[in-house]
């Protein structure tokens, strides 16, 4: 019985040793290859834009204020309409100014009559003086009266111009062609010179967009001011639609704001349909200087580690991890500035479990979809 137990124990020990060796052999065996999907890195047209938050501004925004006092007696426009330069918009009670103009004209006639009389007097006294029939003092007095009458005529003419100007100011006309807003006064409202805002007229075609850019971009915009194409500027409205008119730089501000380190740039757009309105928010897209034929890969092939970007490149049955420098995203693709080359096959699916140098097998889930991920796209 004792001999039997010893044999049984020995058999158990041998079985345990064999099992441990099998487990160790299994652990030392290479892991199976990971199924992956790949896409080829391709050179493709990459057209992309830098974005700047902008505000639509009128190139000519004029506030209408009266230069004379009085009550509004006429309004001759429809609010929100386009008004032509010179069109009469408001009338201020003109009766006082018409009377002042008539009075100034009458004073001129009176002054001219006095001048005529003074001229005749001096002519008569000069003739008498030749015959010693009048005192020199009388002649001098007539000459002084004549000069005074001449000055009174000039005063009367100036008064006419002043009265005429005030009369013209009683009619408020459009200083520019543009869209007029909602009137701030109504019939019968009293206006005060220089302070009462009547309305605002804004020119709409062309119209401009103001953006604020960093001072590091100043030279870039100066260059764009000298050389621009139809595709340099694009405008995206607040509802996401794209405005299909080309723009050009109208002006770069005179200096940099020393508090923010930024400068204002104004870009002009054609606006024949009046779609752009003063004060609208928009996004100005400026063609990036690096646009062109660039290497692209599917964006989903990129992984990030500690602020750096990597992709796995397939080498038949193994994969190597490559650090890459990325450009802008173009749709579902992304531009790669360096790190890989055209023709490299980057792994798009299955790389989550991969390590550098790991074994792979092609044909994982999503392989069929990955084949077309690096086709040329534009943003």
C-alpha cells in the first residue's frame, strides 16, 4: 500500500512539471499577428484656408443730423429702401428761413441803392471841387459815405449767402447712395442742430469686412494686398453658407494695438444683391500659403501621445511607428508635412493594440472602407 502511494505521488509530480513546461512554452510563443486595415499615403491637391472672425462694415456710414433748428414737416422716403445721393429725405419747417432769405435780398437791394446815391454824390462834389464851389471837407465826407455804402453791399451779399445756406439746410438730402434705416424722428418732431440724430445711411455696394490679425501676419496681408486672386478670400456667413463673391484688401490699419498686439485689416467685397448687411458677423477665410499638392492620409490613422502625433506604417507582416508633423485637416483626411512619404501604407484600423515592430496581417475590419480614405479632398 505504501509503495502504491509513492508511485501515485510521483505520477502527480511528473504531471505538474509537464503542465508548467507547457504553460511556459505557451507564454514564450510569439503573439498572433493583429489584423489591420491600411490606406496608401497619396499626394493630392490640398486647398485650405485660415479663418478669422470678422464683422461686415459699410465703407460709408453717414449719420444724418440737422444743421438748423425747427420742426419736421416732411419725410420723403420709405424706411429700409435704397436712396440715391442728393435725394430729399427730410424737410424742416422752412418758413422762417425763406423769410430770412427774402429779407437778406431786400437788404442787398437797399444797400445797392445807397451805393448808387453815394456814387452820384461823390461825382457831383468832385466836379464842384474843381471850381472851388464846395469845401474839401464835404468831398471827403462824400467819399467816406461811398466807401461805407460799398461795404454795406458786401455785408448784404454775405447775409444772402448765410440765409440761403440756412434755407438749404432745412432740406436734408442723402449724402451718399445707400440704404437708409428706420427714422429716429417723426412728423412734428423738433430737432436741435448737431445733436438730434435723424437717421443713418449706409452704402452697401461695395461693402467691407473687418478682421483683427496678429502682428506676425502683417507682412502676409501686405503681400496679399499687392497680389490677390479670386480664390484668396472666402466669406462664410453666420448661418454657415458661403458668400460666392471674391474680395480684395481695401486697407491695413495704420498701426498695431500695443495692448493686444493685433492690427485691423479691411477686405472689400462686391455686394450687388445687398446680401451683406452692416454689422453682420462672419468668418473670413484666407487661402493658406501652404496650399498645393500635399501628402494626405486618413485622419483616423493618426494617434496622439503627449502632444506628439504618430502613425503606424505597414511593412508586409510588420508595422513600424512613425512620428509625423501634421498640417491642416482636409475633410476626412489630414495633410502630413513630414515623417512619411508618398506610397507608404498607413494603418487605419487595428493599430490600437499594436506596438512598434508588431506582427500584422492585412484584411482587418474596415479594410474595404479604408481603401478610398486618402483620395484628394478640398476644404
